[in-house]
């Protein structure tokens, strides 16, 4: 028998390799979250809705290429794709955001993440960035499909290609605004519950149930109240920004001269939503 108080060397060694630090942890979490948003590395059922929505949006863009090529003027441009696909993007965020954060809360994985050199703020910001990127791809890939089809089918040579490129860049800029707002609103709401069904329901309630309220106010007052009613609905808010900044022809309602108000409210909601996500995780016990 061994003597009391004797420490035996059984071969364990301390880790002497490089310490990659919080930056590497945040990048790894970002990549993992972005892959998880589209179900990569998970079961086939987890891929059905996100990849299905992306596939349907890409097919719709391909159909638009065919329709636009047969008409003297395109029926919808790249910014119009962002405006039209916002409804699908809200469904995407409502399903994906709980997958990114609710599972960590329910399974206590959050405590494991925070035990490493990753701060609470970094965790929240990384999750918001991953959701925004995943949502941006839902807009950007169909736009790229449309660009390739329209660029190869142009009748005006290289000038036509550059015209399509300019339209694509405007569309991608609109996609950045749409993705940033939807992610900043969706992720803090999803983080309120560890159950995905409840989190999805809350996001749908904010994103979709506010639309009828906005529409009713527009019908009741065609003046200033109607023009500002879109501020209550994220979809109408983004549509107003598209109309103001990019001159989009797809308008859910008149914004009159209140375009700057729509832009200011959008920026404020992006900042407020991101701050709420950070505040939420600072209050969670690890």
C-alpha cells in the first residue's frame, strides 16, 4: 500500500502549446454558429427549412432572370429582391435564431462556453454576427444568381455587365441593412427562452403580428400617421428604407418625406437590439 501523503507521478503533463485566446474562440464560435444556421453538421431535418428557403429564393431569382429577359424593362431589380424576400427572411430568423441560442441555454452549454477565454459580450456579439451573416446569405445568393443570368444575357456588352454590377452592389447594401436589423431584433428575443418553440413564437409575434397593425393605421389615416405607421412593423420599416435610399418600386405604403426617419429608426433598432443581446447575456449566471 502507498504511504499517506505521497504524490505519485502517473504521467500527466501540463499543456505547453500556444494559447489561442478569446479571438480564436470567437471566430470558432462564429463559424460553428454560421454552419449551424444552415444545418451543416447536423441532422438532415435541420437542413430542410434553411436550405429549402435558400433554394426556393434562388429558383425564384432564376425565374426572374427569364421573365426580365423577355421584357423591355425588368419587373424587379436587386433591391426589389431584398424587399420581396424580407418575409421569407423573417421566417428564417424565427427558426434559426432559437437554434443558435435557445439550445445553449436549455442544455447548459452556455456555461461551458463562458468557462473558456470568451466574454459574455463577445458571445452575444458573435451570435448576432453569425445570424446576420446567415440572413445576408439568404438575400445575397439569389442576387448573385440573378446577376449571373442577367450579365450573360445582356445585349449591351460590357456596359450592360457593369450596369448589372452596380445594381448588384446596391442590392447587397440593402441586404446588409435587412440582415442587420432582423438579426438584431431576432436574437435577443430568442435568448429569452430556452425552448425553441416558445422563442420562435415570440419572434413571429414581433415580426409578423405587427404588420396588420401597421396596415390598419395606414388605411385609417393616409396622412402623416399612415406614412409613419411603417415604423411599427420591421418589414414595412425595411421597405421604407429601401424606398428612401434606393428608390425601390416595391412599396408597402407611402413614406412621403419621412425617409430619414425610417433610416434613423432602423439604425437605432440595430444598435438597441445588439445592446439588448449583450445586456441579456451579462445577466445570465455562469
